[in-house]
């Protein structure tokens, strides 16, 4: 059971970070293209990817992590685990507003496609916030990967 949960934990971490990074890359590029049609399509798929892949992975990660921790006899007070949990919550604190921003950006891009192809200034403000929240979230998740793999004595 331990190896099954560990495999599920690793796969869900890859899905979480991989989908997040891939989605962010494509929306980042679509925004740079200045093509409202591309922005609308990509924003639609980014929202869908978060619903289908990222959200389930966000749920599976702590469940499998807690189970693995218990099975291996580690405590929540183990320093690398405490740091991993804190960084996971930091990434989550960035991700939750990103979800809302993505939904709003999708709505604005869809409306712009239907109404003449001009995005409002608010779209670009949200895009800056969306991008700005992505950097600390990804850095935090890379640090969690480091901690999970190396389990350093801190």
C-alpha cells in the first residue's frame, strides 16, 4: 500500500506542477501574442485544465502525503515536512486568487471576441496579478520537490 500511495503522490505532484506550469506558459504566451482569439481559447483551456487536473491533484497531494507520513512514522513536526506543508500552503494561497483571475480573464476574453476584439484594461491588470502570483507559487513547489526528494535534516 505504501508504494502505491507513494506512486500516486508522485504522479499527482507531477500533474499539479506540470499542468500548472504548462497552463501558465500557454496563457503567458497567448497574452504576449496580443491575439484576443488566442487569449480566449487558451484561457478557456487553462480554466478547464485547472478543473480537470490541478484541482484533483491539489486534493490528492495532502491526502497521500499524510498517509505516507503516517505509514513511514514521520511526524508533522519533522522540519522538512513542516517546511513542505508551509510552502504548499503558500503555493495554495497564490493559486486560489489565480483561479478567480483566470475565470475573470476568460470571461473578458470571451466577451472581447464576441464584441469586437478589444480587451479592457482590467484584463491586463489581472494578467499582471495572475503572472505575479505564479512566480512565488512555482518557486514554492520547486522547493517542496527538493524537500520531498532530499528530506534534509534542517
